[in-house]
């Protein structure tokens, strides 16, 4: 989820037969889980999801960075998911669909650990102060947790973007090489290029994801109305997918803006992919993209982004809550054996 889902310490299926999500602190429905458990569950879910869905992230970034229109007859290099995937595999090889996978995994794991840990702490603090468990509480705590995760993982994010954006011959051999060259050639602040639009996107995205997930899960659990593993998985997966898609559509222009800003100083390495544009400032970037490429340029790559975000969010929520259930079961077993 660049980011993803959110942790809590609730019981997935309570003793009354009502399905309850792990997402968010659940007050009296707690079951042995600590913030460290939620951090571990977030790292596991992020790692597994990233491995399966990295190709969609590569396609999304290639679309976002393409100056030409993504319409079929526009002359741009990429104009569709299948066409783009085939083009990349033909010109760069199958492994190109996993370009930047190592920093992407580092991003997912570091983001997941920080976000899930901080969300568990924040939701518990909110509950202890009597703020409650409403959607607004989930949203605010999720937004703050997303900011924490972004600050901890941003250098991994910018290295991932550079590795995916580069053509042949390659400028960077890997994440560490990218960091070393960026520090030497562009200075330490290059590792945080695009941070402001990233934070502006991450906070509402994670907040909206939490709100949508809790709303969709509550609605789905009432509709399904069965207390079983299949029902629980269905509620979690469908709610996660829907929340990821809705949140991504709301904040997508900020994601495009972030990617454009992250490649400042790296434009020449992208010449083989089409027109090269240098943005001297953030305001110039906004005005130039809007004037020269049109307002719809801020939604370039939306389809692979929606597909990736929905699948990632659904996968993250399922694997996160499943990991929490396993950890809770392990804690119960240990507790019973100690008695």
C-alpha cells in the first residue's frame, strides 16, 4: 500500500459470530497482539504483495513519466497495458518488468513496519482518550501513520523510481549504486526530491484507505452475514480491493506529480522513451504539464495504477489480517501452555 492497509489489534472473528476486522484498535476485543506484531504482519503482507504486483508498478511509472499522450495514435511509446508490457519485454527482456524490485521491496517493508507500528500506537492512544473508533479516527490515524511510513522509506522510493525509469545503457546497477551516484552527483537532498507532493498524496491516500476499508468491511460483513473463514476472506479481500481503488482515484494526480519531480536531474537517461522535458520548479512542472499535455495528463497510467492499487490493497489486507490471526493463535497457544 504505497503504499497499503492499516493495522489494529482487534479479533478477526469474535465469539458472538460477528466478523470484526483487525484494522484499527478494537477496545475490549483485543487479543494478545502488540504493535510489534502489527509491524511484522505489515512487513509480511507488503513483501508478498510487492513480489506479485511489481510489473503493474513498472507500467504505471512508465506511463506517468511519458510526456507524449498515452492514446494509441499519439506517437507515444506506451499506450496500453498489454502493449506496454509486450514492448518492455521485447526491448528490455522479461526481467525489466521487475526493474527496481529490490528497492521496491525495501520500500514496502520499511513503509509497512513504520506505518503499521505507528497506526497501532495511534489508534490505541485515540481509544484511551475516548476519541472512539469512528471513520474519522481511522482516517486521521491512518494519515499520520502514512506520513511516518513515507519519511522512513522515501530514499527507497526514489531509488526505485530511478531504476524503473532508466533505459539502456543503465545508469545505475542497483539501489546502493543509485544512492551513491545521486549523493555524489546531485547532493543529499536528491534522496528526498518530491517529498512534499509525496506527503501530500500519502496522507490523504492512507487516511481514505482506512475509512473506505472500515466502511466497506462493515457493509460486506452485514451482506454476507456468515461467520466462516471463506466469508471473512471474502469481506477482507473485496473491502481491501474497493478501498484501494477509491483512494487511488482520489489522489492520483499527486502521484503523477511526485514521479515527475523525482526524475529531475535524470531526464537525459530517459531520452530513448520519448520527449525529454526539464522542469525547473514545482510550479513550472504543474503549469507546463497542464498546458502542454492537457488536464488528462494527470491521470496517465490510471488504469494500471487502479488495477495495481486494488489488487495490492486486497492482497495486503488479506495477508495482513491472516498474519495477525496466526500470531494471535500462537500467543494463545503459548499462554495456555504456560498456565
